[in-house]
C-alpha cells in the first residue's frame, strides 16, 4: 500500500477546484453557484491541510479554520441575498437578476 503524499492532496484539491470553477462558469442558478464557490473554498482548505501535513505544522489547519469562517459568513450573506431576490423576482436564475441593472 502506498503512502499518502502531498501530490495526492494537491490532485484532490485541483480536481475539486476545477469542478467548482466549471460550476460557477456554466450554471445559471444562484444557489448552485454559491455551492460551487464553497467547493472551491474547500479545495483551498485541502491544499492548506496537505501542506501542513507535509511539514508537521498546525499553520495549515489554522488557515483552514479561517477559510471555513469566511465561507460561513459568505454563505449567510449569499443566502440572504438569494432569499431577497427570490421573494422579489420569484426566481433564482442569474439572467433574471441581471435584468435588475437595466
């Protein structure tokens, strides 16, 4: 059985980040876009944890906790915006939201 290396962490992180980035760029539902942003933030967390694991340090876990706190704040504010938009427009489609600018 092979040992876990930093390359494994980086491969998983890159895969999660790419999945999240594709979701942000291709989806039109605001809720799914927020979930993809959360997936991208978790990919960064995996990278922090992987490098901390390699160096036997706690700094990566500390940074990951800060990213989790920022992600929680982003989720609260984002979901508040989504609730306000869905009440006003009865949709969470990003194209409908863009019409508010005009």
